[in-house]
C-alpha cells in the first residue's frame, strides 16, 4: 500500500473534495486490511462485515488495549519489509511497538514536511531539534526527515543542556526550534542568568511538542504567556501519537491544529461511539491513510479534544482539532466533579516560585480519586506560597490536592523512570 504523497495543497481544496478523496483511500484501506492484517481479518470475520458496503461509522473502534494485547496481529507486511521499529512511551501501560516500512518512513517525512509548511517555514530556515533522536522515539527522526525534505538546515542538539542550546542558537543563526514548551522556560532562565538579551536571538518560531500551550477555551495558556512575555516568538502547537504516525499542527492563524487530509481521517467520538458536535469534547479517533506496516482503523487514542470543520483564516479547509484537554484515562473524579489534568497544569504553571512538579493521581480506600503533587520550590517563603496555592486550587477547580516539597534531584528521578525519554509531569497510580 503505497501512499499517495506529494500534495500539501489538498488542505486548501473544499472539504467535500477532501472527503471524496478520503472515501476512496478508506475503501483501499479496507481492502488492504482484509488482504494483509491478521487483526482486522478476524474483526471483519467475527463482525460479519462486508468491506465493500460497510461505512466508516458502522465499523467497530480499535482500542489501545487491542493494540497492546495483539501488537503483532496489526502488522501487514513480512518482517523483511520492516525498516524501523519505534515504540510508544509507555506512559499509560505497556509500550506498543510500531513497525514502519520504508514507505511509512517516507510518509512520516512528508507528514512533518507538511507540518513545517503549515507553520510557514521554507528552505531558508535553520531548524534546531531539542528532542530525543533515539530511544525508539518516532517524532525526533520524523522532524529530522521532514526538515530535510523541506530543504531547511537541521541542527540536532537533542534535549537538555540549556547553555549549549543557547550557544548553538547564537552561533548558527537558528530560526526555528522544535522543543517541549516547558523547556523554553529553562532556556529563558539560563539566558537571563548569562545576561543574554533574548530579543537579540535569531529564533522566530517554535514547534511545540508534548504539551498543550492553550487552555480549554483556546486561550493562550499560562505557560505560553510566561514564555512569550520574555521571548517574543511564535509558538506553534502540535498534537500527535506514535500509533497514528501523523501530526496535527497549528498554522499562523493559531486557531486549531490542522489535520492532513491525505494522511488521516479524524473523528471525535463520545463514550457510546457517536460523533460529537463541533466544539464539544470527544475522544480523538483516527484512521490512518497510506500506512503500510501497521495501519489503524477507527483507533481510539484516549485523548480528549474539541474540533471544528469551519474554514481557517489561513485558507485551509481541513478539519482542525484542539485544544487537547488530556487523556481520557487521566480524568480525575473528585467529589462529583471531573477535573482535567490540564486544569491542574495551568494552576501550577502560574506559580513562578515552583521550579518543577509532578502530579500523582491515586485512589483511596473508598475508591475516590486523590491528587498528590510533589513540588520543587525556588522560594525561601514556600510555606506561605503553599497556603496561597491551596486556596487557588479550592477557588478555581474546587479540588484541594495534597502538596509536598521534594528536592530537585529526587523529583527528576521520579520523572524519568527506567530511562524514560519523556519528563513525566503526571503519573496515574490508580488501578
Ligand atoms: Zn489555518
């Protein structure tokens, strides 16, 4: 199944045309799965599904557990066709292996090439990658290949070492960073300590991975405000998951994350599997297009999000999603109210005296959810600050978590369990 690549302009075509193109790709996918996917062959057979007549919404969804328990049943090619093995981070349970063919790697490069185009980059840009390029992490190599395809110059600095990052930015005239947004705060702090005027740095744009930089109403999050107050750069939000092998990226209009209609069909579903209305919260459910190794059909990502199909100011008519509100599994039920982890992040990011934090979600003996937060303080008056923070929690989200102080090194050890490639900000300890 070779991907029909090469037309970033499709997003600018009317939605009806995009949908027609997707319908055709969906039909090809069903045939491909029936011929090659042990998992979907079984699903079609047991569900008595005729792939020639079934519509997308009539098909059952695929869950993360399906993929965890039957990982290799999703593989549609013989092992000699596999070009690379990547893996999910395993933040939520057992990591899943995603095997890619050479065609899938090309598709991935095309996907990130489109991401860079969506944020307005060209071959004149120099892109610094402040993210992991090994540890089976898909995004690092994807952005590397995408920037190469664009013809931009790439600098692979990897994560960490703020002093080194700043040095490279200055020396090479880097215009664009690909980074986790909270790390930008570290760069700002380091620049200030070294007396570097951030406004003199050549960086104009950041492609932000891993963390949302908008609140639930699509307003700039505190994190984004704190960064841009000191460093006037355009931060482009993204959303992606390893399993979907596709990313969503914000354009210059900053009004949602664009899907690439050639690469993915997106649905937003409620608990019962029905489509939610525009601007309502639903679970991001995706069908990959043009994937050869491990294609997915109606895969429930576990991420909660809003969406719109209104045309964007940038001229694209493709579906936009966002803001991403968090994982469905990490939704916290607290005394009858539901709390999104994003709301807790937002409150903690506001507190400039907190250097680092980790949110733990636990379940008590009465099966109630509890929140325990460990914080590293940089203030000498942290006890007063703590009282203030608890009051803020009570007033704004009607939840008072347990908060304890911890030293910086101990927290970092908790945030990188077993050599994790991602710095964890939340751990769900519930059974
Ligand atoms: Zn747009």
